[in-house]
């Protein structure tokens, strides 16, 4: 008579023979990032298509998803003991994709990071439907950080807005040009003139040169205003 331990060993062995393997190791052959699925192979002759990287095979994709590196090893599991498969564990990841709600998207790989929040406003104006999209985009790639937002604040923004360099340059150049074109009024000059004549002999007298006024500059330089060259949407 077999022992209880041997009995359960036999049951387990027979059950395994009747049921397909539930979790197995496989190598990633190809990834479909749009569908969030991949193809894996168990050995040189057996491959499985449409292995899920995400809970649903739906392009309306919500939540987070790991994109495995091609040729990396993964653990694959069966769903409800059927033929639908999904990746349970990863050895190497190429990218992380994520959506939060209907507005926020995140994508991270070894070269870049992208964060995007969009909100769509629909308004009726003059019997026309106007659709306006606003939000925040933050991207890090190619040794450059790109931010697109209605307002950007660094370190609390206590120093107010950054300088708009073109406007400031134009303002200073306007002052320089006005200075260079500036003219002065010559004051009244009184002078004594001595001359000689063959008929009357020496003649003395005086003459006056009246004020000589040069035309004023066509434009006057105005005082600087911070609004002329401040970018209030970026505070530091």
C-alpha cells in the first residue's frame, strides 16, 4: 500500500500530464508596442503569438505597461488554464508606458522621459464650436529638457519673471540710437569784429550770432518698464 506522500505525488504527476504548463520561461522575439503584446519562443520550434504585456488587448490603453527588450527572457503564464498568455516577470525592460485617467501620459526609456497632460475644452462662440487643448508637456531627450506649459516656476518664483532678451536688447538699442542722434542748441554768441578799409581806414564794430537750434530727435526715449522685457510665465 502506497503512502499518503506517494499518493499525492502520483496525483500531481497525473494532473500535470493532463494540464498544460502554467508558467514557463520564454525568450522575447518581437514586441508590438501599440497593441502591447509580444511574440515569445520556448525553443527553436515553438513560438507563441499575442502574449499580453497588458491586462487587455485594447488600444484604449489605460494604466502602466512594461515593454520588454527584444531577445530578453520573460516568464509567461496562462489565463484560466487556456491558450491566452501574459508576461508575468521581466528580465530586461526597454520602455515603461503609462496612462493615468484620460489626461496624463508617461513614457520612459533609456534615452528619454516624456510626461504629458492634456485637457480639452469645448466652447460655443458665435454659433461656432471651438475646441481648445491646453496642458503640460515635459520631455527630456538628446541632453535637452523641453517644457511647454502656461506657467513655469523655479525655486518659488520670488525673483519674478525671466528677462525677454530680445525686448530688452531692442529697448537698450533704442536708447543708444537716440543718444547717438542727439543734437544740442548753440547759445547766443556776441563777438567784436575789427577790419580795415582802403577808404575809411580801420573799422571796429560788433555783431551778434543768434541762437542756432538744431532739430530735436524725432522720437523721445521713454523710461524702462519691467513689463517691456519680463516674461511673467517663467518665474525663478
